[in-house]
C-alpha cells in the first residue's frame, strides 16, 4: 500500500509542479465578455470601450463591441462550435438562441480590422404578457 501511494505521488507531483510552468509559457486562461458573463471572448478579439447592459421584465439586454485582426470566418467557426456546448442553438449565420434569449454577432470590416458586435436580447414572442 505504501508503495502504491509512493508511485501515485511520483506521477501527481511532477504534474502539479508543471502547471505553473505551462501558465508561464502562455497558456491563456479563458476570457469572458464583460457584460455577458457567460459568453466566452475568443483569443484574438478584444473589447472596445464599455459595453452596455440592463434588465427588463422580459429579460436582459447587453451589447459590446470587440475588434481583432482575425477573419470573420475564424470568429464564426469558434462561436458556432463553442456556443452549442453552452446551451445555445444556432438559428442562422451568427445568430443563436438559448431559453428566452437571442444572441447576434454583427460584423463590420474585415481582417486585419474586424469589428464584431455581440448583441443579447430577450426573445420577444407574440402572446407573451
């Protein structure tokens, strides 16, 4: 039993000691959009200015603009593969829904001066009080 614990320690200790080294080598921690806390901000995009957010009786509304030197296609591939893992359903190119919310990615310009606006709003339904 003592030998098994020692062998396990030989595997775990070097792994734990290398984690800070990996972080120092540039392994970036996940970033999230400031006004939409549960929406990841992909590497290569940076927020511009302050976004806006507020809540209504129908749900939350938020908007933020980001810029980057990456292509529109790269942004779409990232969000179309990432957002479904977070419960979002793609309903169009750069458009997603989740529960009672809709998220739209609005693109302006192109690489290397791409601008992406993230707009979150409640899904407004007819016959909803």
